[in-house]
């Protein structure tokens, strides 16, 4: 079984989740709980940074989830209570009442179209005899005999003011059926009885549609993977010198002039805007973030089963913003990751003075923002280049943390991105290339420059492996490790 993951959660989780962890313990990101976010400049926003595509298989899966979620709610049927007025030219009103009218839903069926999503819900109609009060105050008891009844709803997507995707009815509910109403002894012309039948069925459809729509609309955005709105404003790497600041917004497009989605090749294509901005931490220079460069939407074809896409620009932006906000400078980028001296003293013999069990770690002071590029060979590999980073190597001697030496490194890391079966973001390090230069002694003399790669590579790899990334919602787990692929300007997780 394959499973689509809301990829923006993965991409922003790499940056924002790490930022939250740096700021004081890993936290769950507030996905789907949209709220009005601070406006970000256009240069900070990718107008189609996240694109969710919905195909027939996704719709079938969502319908099955909705059936399961509503099984308890609909177990006793949908009760239609009260009184329904009927059209009449008489001075006195005409209406139908009943004691019990229940609609028992069967399995949902959904389909995609240019108009949005159509919902068909088979119903079994159960009722006690109806009571009709006619224009002359007399009572008669018509019989409602509807078989093979189906409730038809038309839903369209809309972005609300909080950036959330809502599914709203786009047409009046319709009830199709076999049989009809046996008006029995109710005295009225045949044309009037036919009009009353239509009015009665339309009223039942309207009331049933209101109940079913309300139940579905609370479930379907999440079931379709459209609960991706986010508004986040968070300090990063708070310490005695201050803090950086990171803001992010994910919101559905909303316009009175055009819908927030398109239909192509049997898919609904739903874009979300993604904005990311950062203010620098005192341990970082006030470096500018490059403007976001947008591009065309992905174009799933009839042969493509579809996927969720996040633009490469968003991943670049999230990484650079985290860096600028202090997620990698000073002690914040080390994540308490250390390597035993016995694994490093061949490259730096002086470490033997600390004993084989002592841990060696580093603190980083970046001079530039990181650069991200892609190497594509089937699965996507991200190459992150740090640029020059001043590092302090530290160790623990008799319980005291000491700066052992300092040097400058320049690293490139090849990273594989995936989501595991429990919905956690997994960062795999496939290669580390490190060069070093310079060096100044501390508690120990400076390490030999020719040993920089051998010495620093395991430290850098341990830092990356120690990233405390947030867990995605349980439904993101596919039951198997799911890797990213590249599609145009987007990363994608195939279904």
C-alpha cells in the first residue's frame, strides 16, 4: 500500500521543526490549525510552494476514511424531524408531518470533475406513515415509498480567511429514487399531488444534505491531505545574547475572481502559498535571504498517479532561514553531538591525552548562508554546501568543557530525505566532504590541516544525524519508508 504525505510538512519540518527544537524542545507543528498570519513581503513567498494533487485513488481512500469515521455517527440513521410545508394556493397552509423518518446511509462514493467533488450516498428510507394537514384542516395519511434512494451532493474547494481549505456545497442537494409518495385518500388534483411529491422529496434532500455536508466537511480536508495550513512565529536559539526569529505561513489561495484549484487530466490541483522570513540571531551576521523565485505548477498526467509537491525554493528558503535565525551558530548547531576520541585520535594524536572515552564536539560560527543543489538519480539527493564555517572543537576533561582548538571548515553533505512508517522525517547522510584550513590551539595544539577532513567529517555527520525533527501526523506514515523524487522545480512523494 502506498500513501501520500503532505510534503510541505516534511520540507518545513526540516527547517521549522529544527528551529522549534533549537528554541527549547522539539514540538509538534500546528498543521491544519490555520489562523491569520502576519503578511510577508512578496519576495518571501512562493505562490505555489506547496501543491496537493487529488486523483481518483485519493478520493476513494478519503471516502473509505469518512465511512469509517462516521460509522458511529450514522449508526442509528439520520433522523429527519419536524414539519415540511407544501405549496398551496389556499389561504390555509398545507404541511406534512411525521413521527419518525430515518435515512440509513450506505457507503460513500465520490468522483472528481471540473466542478469539484461529487458525492453519492445511497440511503435506505424508513418512516412511519406521514400525516398531511390540508387546506381545509382535514387529515390524511400518505405513504412515503422511496427505494434505491441516493443523495447527491456537489462540493467545491475554497480557501477561507485563515488560509484553510474548506469544502462547501456548490449546488442544492438532490435525492434520486424509485417509487414515490402514495397520497392515498388525500384529496387534491393529480398535478397538485405531483408538485407536493417534488416539494416533499426536495425538502428531505435539503435537510439530509445539510446533515451529511456538515459531517463530511469536518473530515474531508484532512482525509484528502488538504489540512496543510500553518501560521508560525517563533523565536529561535534563545540564549543570553538574544534570539533569532522565524515566521512562516502556509495558506490556501483565495480569490473572488477565480477558484483556488484547477482540474486537469483527472486530477484536482490545489496550490498553497508558502512564505518564510527570518531575523538574524546575534551570533549570525545580518545576511540577506535570496528572494523566492516561483514557477509553473506541476502537471500530473493521466498516466501519473499523482503526488504532493513542494518547491525546491521552499526547502532552500527554510534551510537558509533556520541558519540565519541561529539554528546552526554557536552551541545551537551542535545538538550535543559528540564523537569518542578513540575514533578521532588517529587523525589528531593529541586527543589521546583526554582518554578514549572522552567526547569531542564542535560549535559552529557560519560566515555565509548554506547553498542547496540537487543531484538527481532516481530518488532525490540534496547537496548542502555550508560555505566557510569557523568551528571550535571542544571536549570534556575531568567534568569541565574545554575548547580544544579552532579551525575553519567548508563542508558539502549529500542528504537523502524520506518519511518513515510512523510519519517521522528521516534525513540520511550518503556522503560528507569536508575541507579545513587554518587552526589555532586551545587546550591542545591545533590539529594538522591535512587531517581536517578525517577529523571533521564524522563530527558533521553526527550533528546531522542528531537533528530533532518533528513527528508528522500518524496518517503520514505509509507503513514503509517513502523517499522523495524530483519533478521539475518540485520535490515529490509519489503515492
